[in-house]
C-alpha cells in the first residue's frame, strides 16, 4: 500500500487518503512506513517529492466532502486480481478494485515513466497505448483490462535504442521540465498511426479524403496533451520530422 | 473514490437485470466521465457493471437503409466509419469537435449520450446542486454562469448538456434502443430522450432504473450539406459555448440544432421554416423565451452569428 501515499494532495484525494490510512491496522502502517524509509535512504528527486505530498496531505483540513463520507455506508475496499501484458510481459497484479490503470503502472509495477498530472483526463500526461490505441490511463480501471496489451514510454524505446519520436524530441528540445513528455510521445506515436489509417480530425477540410498531416492537423490531434512549459512549437517540430520520415 | 464491487456482464439483459438488483449500481463502458466523477465523489456507485464485453460494438445497415450503431462503438470508430463520413457528416464532424483523441478512443456512443453536465457547481461537492444532491439548491443561479443554459432550464437548474455528438444525433432524428431489467426492449426518439430539469434535475433522461442502451439507429441518409460549427474558449479540447449542427438542402430547407445553450440538444422544428428568411429569423424562433443571465446573454448573439456563418458556409 506504500504507493497510495504518493497520490496527489489535491482536494478530495487528500480526504480519501486520511480516511484510508486511519482505517488501516496499525501494524500495516508501521510496515508501510518502514518500507518507505528503507526506500528513501538514498534521497532522490522522487522520494523528496513524495515526502512533500504526504506532508501536504497531513495538513489538509477536513472538508464538507469528508463529513459526507463519514455518513456513507461501511463498505470495505474490495481486492481484485488482473493480468496485464505490459510492454510485452504478462504481469499478474493483486490490487484494490479502485486502482486506475495509471496507478497500477506507477505504484504496483513501478513504471513511473507514465506521469500523473491532473488525474482527470484533461492533461494527457498519463497517455499510454491500450491495445495499440492512445488512452488516458487515469480514466480507466486496471481491473477492466484483464489480458490487454499496454505499452508505456518504457516499452516504446530504450536508452540505447530510442524510439524515433524520443530522438526527435531531444533533437528539437521538445520539452522544458519534461513531465508531459512521456505522454506527448506515446500520444504522438498513436496519433501518427491514426493519420496513417486515414482518420480525419476536426480541422480536416474533407471527411472523405485522406488527411494530410499539416502543422494545423498536428496541433488539433495533439490537443489532449498539455505542456505547461509551452514547448509546443518544438514538440510540433519533432513530430513533423518523424512524420516526414514516415511519409 | 469510494469502494465498490465489480462484475463483467455477459449479455445486455443480464447487465440490466443486475443493475436493477443491486442498489447503487452503475454501468461502466469507456468510464471517461464516470471515473472522473467517482474520483470527486460526485458519483458514488456501490457496484460497477462492466459492459465492455457485450457484443454491441458494431455498426450495421438497417433494412430501412439507415445505420444501427452499437452502444459500445467508440467515438473514434464512429467518426472514422466511412458510411458515417459519407452520409452523416454532421455526426462525424460533431464527434471530432469534442474531447481529445485519447478520450474519443475510449468514450462510447451510449456513454456520450449519458454524460453528465460540466456545470462547475455540479462538480464541486462543497456547493449545493439540485442535480447532484436533490433539494440542496442551485448554486449556479446567481453564480458564475458563462457556460450555462440560456433556454430550457428551470428555477432548480440551468446546467447544459455537454455533448456535441448528441446535437448531431438530434439533427439526424436518431432513435435510442434499450433493454430493461425485465428483458423488455423499447425505442426512444432522441427528441424525447432528455428530460427538462423542472423540479427534478437529478434525472437527466427518460431511462428507467437499470435500463441499458443497446444501440442508436439513424434513419436513411437525407443528403444535403452537413456542417457542425463549435465556438469555445480555446481552439480545441473544450466544451462549447455555442455549437450549431446543421443539414442544409439545395432548396433552402434544412435542420438545425444548437449545443451549449440548453439542458439538451436544442432543436425547434418550427424554427427551421424560417430558414429562407435567414439566420436572425431562425435564431429568433429557436431561442424565443430564452432567459439568459448577465454572464451568458452573449450566447444569444453568438448563436445567431454562428448560425449565420454556417448558412454562409453551406452556400459557399
């Protein structure tokens, strides 16, 4: 359960966390804390961020939503098992029924290349390929995808054999902080496939002719991936280069 | 997110029966709206019935010359279907104007019709909202209303229906096929599907408890120029302030529906008789009796101008 403490400290999520932690047997809390400490001996950027998130959670004041939760029934969290094929390998998981595909990847499988941004499908940082199609992994439950093929940024390329989009993003400086980048690259790889299949977009002049991949088309088709650093023009340049090679 | 139990339904009838049997059960397909709302605890189902395994993901031709769209057909696949692109362009255009590529890959035909309002007060569990918590009051009335309805609302609720796809379905006179928990099937014309909010805005539509949408059928193609024009606060991946779905014929007749202005796709057939007299006449009839707020009165002008642009585009 260690991973649950790394969830975002925003709004009701904080409320949910405090309720979950309070309901957990004391021995489990100690066990979780020990694990957290052992992993944090070597201080990394990730452990620092995680510690910050837990502190913010602890300080969150009770809200109206918390009071509503207390009045809700005593239904206990349900356990679930699911097998996902992640980057070509079958991974059997036992998890809380409520676990999103995103949390399963990050917290249960430690595939932290996939990022949690808004956790509501608005930013695209969590984009992965589900049976070859790009999806927001935050907006689907892991348990719904037994047997499905998932490709994350870790499965798209490796440090020694970069995916063409990864190489192009580096060449064109298609990022500043880099947080949206895995989602941008997973999204772009599937987007190019959608264009290859002849699927039109909102800005395509014709619905019946094959779309031509212009800058305007790329911007529209990538609108589900937000870059708050504003590296858009370089992201488009990187995608144009790869699309040009494909054409 | 609150705990829930989960099952995978094997047949539509079994799914409907299960939904009626378990109090607080909800169907889940794409989940792009339901899970968003469950995380915020706006939706708190006790049981999820996963309908993704049902055999409802195909588009087939009907004996009447139309198309029967399975309720699980993903938005991407519906917009990409060559028959939809050729004969029902307003529908393809409307779908492509909505959401993002990622969301359209998961969102289903039925789920799109059933999505909940994006009224900010519906989403904020700290605020009263008659749609989320019946009888608690409406925070939107007297609140921030830029995105909200200018017509068709009530003193209990001025939320809009957010779907683009539904606007096109309304233009095309789509029909919604369902199965009930007792196995009975029925067909609901989309004109009768969405319920005006009245005093019970928590009830969005005509579906009974446990009733499952199995398909949406389109009548045979009507020809004409198919257009969908959407105006929003950014160029992509935003909900409509105003949208216009239209099918316009060479003889000057046509069909018009608006999105972003009402609790349902807004079509008034009598207004279409005004088409020969131009956009202002049509919009005047379509939006007669509108009760905008100071914040959203601009939508009346915007609707007229957007319609004017659509009519000009059809002539071009």
